[in-house]
C-alpha cells in the first residue's frame, strides 16, 4: 500500500480546518446526518470534537446504519444527542434510548434516504461524512456508502473528514447511483450484482462545503463472537436447507443470489457457506454488508461477486481487503443503501435472504428488535428490506436465549418487525420449519416440532391447545400469550 | 352498447363445452387458480358447476384477490375447498376459515404471482379465468386482471369462461405486462400512471387450453354501506390533512399520486376527494381498485387518470363505465397486480397511500386483518404493498367499533400487519396524528390526544403510565396489554 500524496486526497481550492473548528460550525440543536454503515466509514474527529466541546448540545443524529463509538458512545455520554435515527449497536446508545433520554425511531434502511428527502425525518442542517478524497464539488466515500448521497443532497451544509487511514483505492469499489425525486424517478437500471451504474464520487453543491478536516484513525469495527456449538448446528441446518432449495427453486436455476444479515450469527453463517452444495451454480452475494466470512468465500473462489453498502469487516478483514483492493475490485461493489436494499432489485435478482431475530412466534411473526417488546437491541436495519422482497425469506436463530432459559420460539411475538406474510422458512439448531403455503395452525405444529428446543415443546403445545379453545384462524389465548410457561 | 358477434368473442379453432364438462376435467384435489380481484372478473359457471357436481372435492383455490359468491360462498357451502389463498371477503369463506375447515394463508397482493411462480404457494394444476374474448393462445380479461397472467403461465392447464355480459371494449382499458423470472427480470418500464407498457391480451400455451365455456352473468360486485356521520368526519379530517400535505411534501410539487384501500371506508374517502384542495396540482390515482367514488372524480374532471388492477365498482358503477368505455379508456388503465402494486413503482411515483385497519396501537403498529388477533376479516390484500412503499402512509379508521364500545386505538395490536416502520399518519373522526419522526412515547401521546375517542383517552393514558413503570424504548405492561380497560 503506497502512501498517497496530499494532492490525491484533496483536489482544488478546499480549505482544511481543525475538527474543533468544524465542530464549532454546527449549531447546538442541529440535525446532523452522518456517513457510516455497518460500523465503518463514519466520521470520527468532528463527533469527538463535539463531544469534547463542553457545549450544551441537543443534536439530532441521522446515520445510514450503525456507526462507531465516537458517535454512539462518546456523544451519548456527553449528553449531546437528543434524537437518533435509524439504527445503533452500541451499549451507551442502547441504554440511553431504553431509558428515554434519547428519542429514537428505527426505520427501514432502503427508504431512509427518501425519509430525509421527503421530510419524513428532519431535514439535516449539516452532513458530516468520511471520505478518502475530496474535491470542490465531490468526494469519494470510505468503507461504506449507506444513505450518504441522499444526506448530502438534502443537507444545507457539508463537513468532510478526509481519513488517511482509509486507502484511496477504496474508490475502485464504489458505485454511487442517485435517484431523482418522485414522480420523476427512473427505474434503477441494475441487472447484475456486479454491474456498475454510477460513479465512485458523491457529488455536492460547492457552496454547501463548510469545512474539510484531516483524520488518520481506523474504523472502530465490529468484533464477532466465536460461533458457539449451537450456532454451528444452526449453520449446518441452514446449509442443508439451502443446498436443497437451490435445486428446487426455479429462481436458482443458473445462479444463486444470497443475502445474510449483520452480526455474529450472520458472520458465522457466511463462514459456513463454504459447506453449501450449490451443484455447480454460480453463487453471488447481494446484501447490505460484507463481513469477514464472505471474504473467505471470495478468496476461495466460491463466490462470483459481492454487492453491499458496507465493508463491515473486522480490523483483520479490513487489512486483508486493503492489501489487495485492486484485485477485489473485480468482484466487490459498494453501493448506496437505496440500491443495495432496493425492493425492486432484491426481487428482480431472486435473492434468498437469511436474517436473524430476537424471537419468532408460532404463526411466523418475527420480533427482530425489542426484548420483551420494550427494550430495543439495535433496530430493524435492512432485515425487512430483504425478507419482505426476497424470493425466499429465511429466519435463522438459536432456539433459546439466556443459556437455554428462554425460548426464542414463542406463542406471540412481543413486538413484530416482520409479519407472517414475510417469512418463508425458520431455521434453528434443532431443525428447519418450511412455512410456505401453510395455514397458521399448521405453521405452529411445524415450528414446535422442527424448531423449538425440546425443553419448551410441551409448554408450547399446551399453549396451542388452550388457544384452540378460543378458536379462530390464528388461535390465541390473549390472557397467557406472554405468560405461557406459568399458565395452568 | 352493441351486442358483439361470436366471431368477436371467440377467434380461431377453439372448442366450446358446457360448464359441467369443464368442471369434470378438474381433479378432486386440484390446485385451481382463478381470475378475479375486487369481487369482479372472476369465473362463475365452472365454480358453480363444481359446487353442484356432488363430487367429493378438496380443492385448493388461489385467487388474485376477492371473488364472488360463486366461489367463496357456493363452493364453500359445498365443502369443496380445502385450502384458500390469499384473500376473501364473503361470510361463508370467512366462517370456514375461522372454524378451521379451510386452511388459509393471506399473502401480499404484489408478490402473489411470484408466490405461484417460485413455488411458495402450490403450483396450479389448472387456471380458470373469465375473459371477454379468447383465441388459440390468448384471451382478453374482463373486469379485473390481478395475478391472472402469472397464474396462467404457471398452471398446467387452462379453462376460459367467455362472458357475454362483460363488454368486449374492456380490452381498451387493459395493459398486460409479464415480467421474466428472476434473475433475468428487467426493471418495469412504467414511468407514468396512464402509460401503457404491454398489450390487452394475456398469452397462454395453446396446448394448455382445456376448455372454453360461454357465460352471460354479471359480476356479484361489492355493495357499499352509506357513509356514517363518523366516516364523513373521518373523510373531512383526511381531506384537510391531504390538502396541507400536498403543499409541503416535495414529491407533490407538480402532481399528486393517491391510492385508497378497498371497502366502504375507502369508497367513502374516494368520494370525499372532491373536497381536497390540491392547489391546482394534477391529481392521479395509482392504486389497486377503482371504486365508484373515483368514477365521480373522473366524471367531474378532478382526476387526470386512474390506474388499478380491478374495476371494483357497484353494478351501477359498472353500468356507467360500460356505457362509455371508449371515453374512459383515455384515463383508465387496468394492470396486472404485480404492476399496480409494485413496490418500485409506488415509490417511483411518490404515492400517498390511504388504507384502513381493524385497530392501531399506541406505537403505530396496525392490525389490518384479525379481530382480537384470532378471527380473520378479509386478509392483508394490498394494504402493505402500498403502505410499505408509499411516500406517505396514512391509516384512516373510525376511533371506535361496536357502536362505540370498543376503541380501535389500543395499547398493543393483537395482530400486526403493518409495523411501526410503515405508518406515517393516523386519521380518525377525532383528528390527525402525524407520527413521522416521533419516538414511540411521543407517538402514544399524539395518538391518544389526536385520534382516540374521548371516552377511551383516560384508560389509554393510564395504560401508558403503567407501562412506563416497566420502562424501555416502547413501554408496555404485558400483563394488561390486551386487558387494559379492566386493569387497576
């Protein structure tokens, strides 16, 4: 990796200021849209300067997806965030949201750029973004794109952090495509996951550029837990299901398009992809994040190409990628989230989507976000973008939580993020429940037999018996729906 | 209206048989896909012949949307239906589903054609469709299209009912567009609601044509209740909201695209559209059904054009339309449901969607289908296709049911069809709650103050106070969530 010259990083008449000066230009109660997705590619120095400013801030922070500690820990601990959209993954932000000291609304990823453009969310006063290089009216994003193009277009002002720790050659991966406003929007012309339909640059109005800041700090990336034996069994069941499915599903005739959700389970499942027998078919990843597991697949020649909006790798994964960016550029495309998560393209390609959950109920409703219906974990992210529009929507989760004390297969989900209409198949370490075409009572029987942990099956069957006394298309006993183990 | 000759109705070497003979060609346990949507355009004689056959039938019936009594009453009462997808609106089918004598799974309308093509639902053995005319390898559908093109393409065999009671000139309204299978699917090239991108004919494999039957029976269309004073107040609140929204939302700068859900409330709201002040903007309907209220708007010159998949008119409305089909053809387009309800097009046009519900909870989750979480009413239909992808998603419903005894604003929805992520605004006869950008606790306060009936506000506030003792991002007291009025 060669050290790029300043001229490569900053082109044209652009004034560089300190992070503190840039932070000072942001009003106490500003709506700030930040770059970043999958915990990478987010601005670092300006949020830190805001946190350290000692000012009485009540900011609204809008990110494309999850960002690092500089925003969701340091700014939170400084009491600087009043509102937060649409996703977070840090302990500090999670606690503040659940204690109601930050007002939070999680939103679908695909539509978030439009949420800002249409006024569904606050219009950003300023966009603060990380770049590998900047010019007078463009910049090249770093390790993620997310909804940054829309944020920049809709924000009054722009602050750019040029991060020397992010390689300039990341530009070789990027494909920025900007849709017009409805009703003059054109169909997204993407027909293949490895196709490029835009440019590496995000354009902006030159008058909006308020400050450029130089930084040299790595992303505070995800770290992943080592897969437990339970997760390995889950992965094996998923692999067996997918090996069958690609043979019977007509959308997989020549090529298999896969998506995996974010997180430790997602990463472990990506790693287990090597064991799927796709019968010689081309395997393509069309998702929202690229995690380390996928890099292994690319290196092993098992994956033709990978498209996402974020390089959500560990530090080690980033090192591998950065060491050979030009070679990876033939197979890896990083897109805005309005393209990576676009309903039309997910459906057009026939993606098989695999996402995880907090709990799944007997009738196929999925809680992806709130423990006991109240405490948010991260947010819905892109799980519904993919599950809702996939050719096959798989929910993969361990059958229990809390060391086996809590069943993740429950009578009634305490919060619903994906409805019964959006789930095809549930996989746990116990087995596979194929819910397609089944009526609710049939789904319940299948989920109990195939997916629930044996220690909960009897109580779940007792619930169904109680519920069937009330009757109805979806039998429920509302008195014991959330207290089903202690009932009778 | 001129009476067409046989040559107009039937072209080429096509053998006409009796309905009884056609019914006999269908196996006892066949999966039968039928045309029909919005209670119009469905086959009549063959289902009646099946019901009257005295055979021991256990059919799977897949329709595009709701169909008439010939299918969802007569076949149900004959005990001939074992499985039913994805939507129904008749008392007999509703009762059979809730008594578990018919296995039912409701599915989104937009994806239903793909559900059949991908094997998510059973592959139809035979498609039975209504047409205004038929040739050796094509037919022209009658008063709806729904997912009939996909049903016909995926069914092994085809039975066509040519209905002389449906005018031949209906062909002037139709625009059939057939997408390819993923991953070779192209973007849908529709850019305007009044554009035509296909042909009036649905093609089929000539070898699949098993029988043609002649009929002469009108659709058993919807009848609508006269709007109550409550629904009139609701419509007035909606009109006031929309008049404001079109002025502030950038997607409405030149032209306003609207969708309204099916049913008596939808019809009443369509009728009240005349009172919306759109400030000189073009008004366009892009929805799934055209009801009588829209016809009034077209006749009054208040609507530029209307696109849908069904002419779900009353008999009187059909008479008005049929009397002047050539004139209406300039403004009305009937499309397959995979286009009328396409996520990409709803978003591309920036549709403002208005749908109704059984209940809405304090945090913005919507139950559109199941009373007390158990008894299905009709099905989700296209309400999520539109709400999920609209620029603005409005839920319009009376604040109470059962003569005022039951609040439709509840602490926790007993079934969730639209999540908190998919609802922008709730309107009742009491007022308007704009939930955009609000955190869950803020949404609860807004819904209680603006939308709940005054007689329930105190109990709802008491619930929120109880729930806040538990805390969390979405406060809930799971013990009293469904029994909130009798608590404390």
